[in-house]
C-alpha cells in the first residue's frame, strides 16, 4: 500500500535540513533499493517535504516517519500520513 508522508518544517527547519540531510537520505536508502520509494523531495516553497512510499501498513509508515532523522532532529515539527492510491502514471 502506498502512503503519502508530508513533513512540515519547524522554525529552524531550513538550517537543520542542511545538517541532517545525509542521515535522512541514508534512512531512505534501503527502501529506495527495494523500489519502495515512489517519489521523495523537498517542497520548493521551503515548507517541508513530500514522500510517497510503498509500505505494508500504516504502522510501518508511522514508525518510518517517527524515526526519520528529519523528525528526530526537529527539521519536521509536524508530519501527516495519508494512504494513497496511485492512478497515474499507471503503477507496475
């Protein structure tokens, strides 16, 4: 099942993001190698990040978000998780 994870930056998010980006990407790497990262990246208005991940359960999505370095180190002050159904491009 796919989940959208939206992380909203805290007041020091932009500064902290630069520091913790390598750890954040390292955290995503195993999922990416498994083909479970559909897309991920920062919002260009500098309000946060959007991730679409293929995960087994909402609990797995919540655990990922809770343990991600951006959450742990305060880049994100708030995270939303939503189940997602991809229509286009057509998934494999």
